[in-house]
C-alpha cells in the first residue's frame, strides 16, 4: 500500500480497515487510500509501576494467595497494548406524528477488532473523554493494533441496543405498543473517528509459576489476572465455618420454634442445599495452584460520565 501523505509503500494485512504508515504515522483507509483525520489516542494515565501496584492490590485479596507474594514476586515481562476503538455519536429518537416521544443521545466507544490479545470483559464501558489527537510516536511505545471491522456495520450493531431502549421508553410513555400506534424510529447516529486505547500486560513469576495480568492504562482498572494459590488454614476455616453455620441454622431454627424434629431434619437438608452454591464457589477459588481474577463489569463502581 502507498501512503497518501509521504508516498512510502508498506504491507498491510488483508483484514485491516485502517492502516498506519510506519514511516510518517499517517492513518490511511486501506480501500481508498484516503487519509483519516479523526484519529485519536487515549492518554496513558497509569504508568507501569502504578499499574503493577493496582494489580497486586487486587490479587492479594483473592482466596489462597500466599502471604509472601509481594516479597517473592518477580516481573518477567511488561507490554503496552494499544487496541483500536471506534467512536460514535448515538442519536436515536422515537417519533409519533412528528413529535419526539423518547430519545437516546450519547457518545460511545466500542472495539474496532473482532479479536484482541487483551481479555476485555463483555460489556466493558470505554470512556469517551480523555482522548487527544494521535501522535505517531505513540506507536513506538507499545504494540499497536489496526482496526479490522467495518465501522458502518459496527454502528448498525451497537445502535440496535439504543433503538430497543427508545421503543421501551415510548411504550411506557404511551401506555401501549409503539408499533400499534405508528411510532417510528429516527436515527441520526454517526461515526466520529477511531482511537487507540492503552492496556498493560504484566507477566510475573512467583516461585516456579508464571502468571499474567491486564490493567487498563487509562483508568487503572484490573480487568483480568492469574495468581498463585496455596491452600492453607484460612480457606479451610472459611469452608468449615460456612458449612457449620448453614447447617446449624437450618436444623436449630425449626426445632426451637416448632419443637418439630422432622422439620428440623428438613431444615438441616435445606441448610446444606443453601450452602452448596457458596461452597462450590469457595472451593473453586481455594484449590489448585493457579487462580483467575475476572473483572465483574457491573461492580466497577464508576459512572460512564465520570470515566
């Protein structure tokens, strides 16, 4: 491919939609060769040292993590990934007889690749603030990935969610099915550009084991990590306490209230059944030599507006 800005020729994989010239850093649409103007990069707000501290803070709270982890841990690799995002302005309206009934208006960012080496959780909300115009020098500081998905098709897909929302809002407003009342969906959504987003990949060792973790370089959120485990006294005590408490509550409560041995036996069985899911979860975290931490997106605790 020939760069439309500097004229240099360079190879581009077949599935890449937007390529960056390795010589001048210009972003080019592979099909037309046209220069991309709306190219951004999200600021790296967390350097490696802070990102690593955040990783340690998260995994040290997991069940079975050895107490001497921070003393015996050793960094093997560090890698900064810049994954591509498409940025859109979502404007979707439900209209009846020319009157706006409901609307969804917001800027969003979503993955511009089908697969990424970074295990981004499903439903992860990328910020739309904190971006600046792309600087070619950024590419030299990390591993850069080019967009591979068609931006128009991605917009069609993500827009469906918001169309569904305005229809539900219209139904609540009208008190009847929007389709029956002739409500129409009007879309003015548009593509704003694409950006690259930083993630730290950290590979560390503990004793003879090797472990890998990923930290959001813009927000400092740990999205995934492996960690060493040693089954000691603490998990065993937790298991025993949980099982004993659930069983006794199920047995003693009906016996004390109704003085009914049969009911108490049923309560005993019920207590065991109730505690089973918790036991399974605890056991899965307690045994084995390697554990995994997965970010639960709904528990991030940071609003999209703040991000």
